[in-house]
């Protein structure tokens, strides 16, 4: 059974901090939902996920999901 994703609050942080927080959280978790309102965050998080081979999806309302592959 998959564990619930870890919630990471990066609202108010400017890039690259949301991506750094996401990378740190995914060291110990299989999946995270990160809240980030910097306009650059979606591109940075997607690039991070692509570089690491993780899944990325935009959930809306400044929320993004990143997960390690199964």
C-alpha cells in the first residue's frame, strides 16, 4: 500500500528554494505534494522531476505532486 504523500509548504519562497525543498523531501519520501506560489516554481519543479526521473503533475492552486517511479 502506498503511503500518503508528504506535504511541503514552500509558499512565499522564491526559486530555487521550492525545488531544493522538494529534492530534500524526496530523499525520504516516495511522493510529495509541494505548495509553491513563485511563478517560476512549476518550471523548476518539472525540470527537477525530469532530471531525477520522477513523475510531476500540477494539481492546481499552486500545488504540485512529485513522486518516485513505482
